[in-house]
């Protein structure tokens, strides 16, 4: 069986030739126009990014290399065996995102092994993380840890020694495998530094990436391992325009190595309109519960509606709802709901999430601003973690950060393998726009 490195060594020249042919044959053709609204409106829908690992449809949601989430659940190998014996593993998804091919169980397992081998964290990084104040947000701690690991970047070392540009992708792949392997370790250290005594649970070479991450965090239940697999799979990639993926790609285009590029992506993920929304959702639900308990009222459709309007009238967003591109319920929300129906149908917070779903789309529609009144991925993830006793919700975005590395860096691999150039779109001033529209 070929390793991931051997498989990619065969594939890279094929994909390079395909891109050369695409440019030669179709390079001059038009795929979109840009309006003034789009230019001053965050670039929505402008087709100007190249992203191979996944594609988002506004109505249907995300597809990874052409496969929807339910299709991944039917086709990708699981921890126990072939597809269908539980949730797919993130290692299997990574194989698919990198190679454009569904892996066999043996191929996915070889990647598990490869990552396990690389997972050790140097002592200077452990000491650095332990020196950080517990009050520093876990996302900031994660970025500090990843930046400190950059000392060992194989790409940066190869570049400094004058390696030929045709070889960049090999050293990039080395770094990417190292970052994927070490991120859960870093994340577990951040967790322990923030909430426990600084020590982490032990890992086990017979387990997969997700179960080992769960053990490091202190969780031993196979059902929680399944949740971790689902979580790491569905948060991994959402095409290229979202802020964390785009930032990683942009910074990588300067030939910053994968440590530097993904640290930048994590900083984007840490914003409340992006990944931080998952902690905001939990906070919103707990505030709602607390308020109505204090007032002696039940949490039901009426009180949730009242709370939603209070949020909107105080000039805040309802976290976990709306999306820049999606225009329907996020399939990542649906897959988490299905998990909850299977494993925790009677959970109190899960029921509240269900009731929120029954009323908030109508509230947002009546409010009349948001283009998409439906829930996104962040509106469900917190209650699943909470159910298993994972209540440190300021930490939730770190889990998102471990997952998003899988997609964003799979694309960085192809960026270097395909020789993608420095990203540098054109900006214009308001004066330029006025002159342009008046003269056309
Ligand atoms: N609650 C209240 N108002 C909302 C809203 C929400 N959930 N979603 C959108 N709006 C508002 C916007 O704030 C904007 O108001 P403005 O005109 O006063 O600036 C208006 O509706 C139009 O926004 P819209 O075009 O629909 O959405 P955007 O593309 O500008 O923004 C996000 C998309 C996701 C940022 C927006 O829906 C939001 O703030 N949602 C809540 C935060 C959240 O859940 N983020 C996570 C998103 C995602 F899943 C992820 O990255 O993790």
C-alpha cells in the first residue's frame, strides 16, 4: 500500500498538468462580474479564489471533493472498519481532501499512524504554554503555542537553504503533517493549563486521532469519541472564502510556512462573527435559561421569542444564526441534530436548541435584515459537548481550530504543489468608484 507521501508524489504532476491545460484552454474566459455592492460588501459571491478541497452551494451546503456530509458518512472508513460502522474519521477525510480519492481503511489507518508518530511537542513549547496566564483566551494560547512550534518548520529551513521552487510542496507537506499531528496536543495542553493542573491524559497508539484527542482532554467514553470524529470532520473545510481558510491561504501565498499561515487563520477563526460564535451560542442559551428561571418562567417558544427580540433590540446578533453564503439550514447543523437524536434525545439543552430552531427563523425574518434566518454549524455544537460534561465553553473554538486546520492546510498543500502565486487582488477608493461609474 502506498503512503500518503507516495500517493501525492504520483498525483502532483498529474494535477499540475491539468491546471496548465485548464489555463491554456480556458484562461481568457469570464466567470463573473463585480458590482459596486460586492466591492464594498465584503466580496460576497465574487469568484476570485481557487480552492480544490471543498465547494459550497448556497442552498445545499458544503461538499468535500464532491461529497455531501451524508455521503461522507456512507463512504468514508470509520475507526472500527469500513464505512457505516460509526462516524467517518477525520484522517479518512484528510486523505480524500488531499488526494481526491476515497481511502481504504488501511490508507486512512496509515495516516493515523503517521500523525501519531509526529505528535510529540518540544519541552520549550510545553513550558511556554504553562507560563501563560489562565485568563488568556484559549484561542490566543493555541496561537502562541503554534507560533512557538514554527522554530521547527521544515519548509522555512529548506527555503533558507535555497531549495528549488519545484520542491516546495514536499517540505510544505512535512510541515502540514507535523501541524496536524501536534495541534490536538497543543490544544490539550491549553485546556489543562486553563482549567486543570497542566497535565494531560495519556495517548494510545491503537486509537485514532479523535479518540486520542479526547483522551488527552480527559474523556474516555466511546460515544464522546464518535462526537469528536463528527466534530472534526464537519468543521474541517467550508470552501475558500471564509475568513479562517482565506487568511491561511493568503498568508501562505507569501511563502510563509504552514505554522505561520495557520496561526493567522486561527486568529480569524477567533472572531465572534466566525468560530467564536460557538462559545457565544452556549453563553446565549445559558443566559436565556438563567433569566427565565430567575423570573419563574418556563423556557418555551414564547420566552425564547421574547429573548431573541431583546437581543436584536439591544443591537446584537443572535449567535449561531445567519450565514454569509448559505441560504438554508446548514447541513452541519443537521448532522449534529441527527447525532443528538441518536445519542441524547432527552437532553434538556438539546430540546432548547430544537425550540430555538422553531422560533428564531421567524423572528429573524420579521426583523427583516438577515439574508439567511437559519442556523449555522455553531448553533448546535456546544450543547453536544455540554451533554458529555464538557462545560468550559470559552474553549469550544479551539476544537473548531483543530478541525479547520485539516481543510485549510490541505489546500495550502495544493497551493504549493500547483505553484499558486502571491495573492494580490485590486482595491479601489470610493473616488475611483464614482469616477468609474460616471464614465461608463
Ligand atoms: N442576528 C442578528 N442580525 C443578523 C444575524 C443574526 N444572526 N445575521 C445577520 N444579521 C444582520 C447583519 O448583522 C446585517 O446587519 P447590518 O445591515 O445592520 O450590518 C444584516 O443582517 C445583513 O447581514 P447578512 O448579509 O445576512 O449576513 P452577513 O453576510 O453580513 O454576515 C454572519 C454573516 C454569519 C456574520 C451573520 O449572519 C452573523 O453575525 N451571525 C451571527 C454570528 C454567527 O453565528 N457566526 C458564525 C458563522 C459561521 F457559521 C462560522 O463562521 O462559524
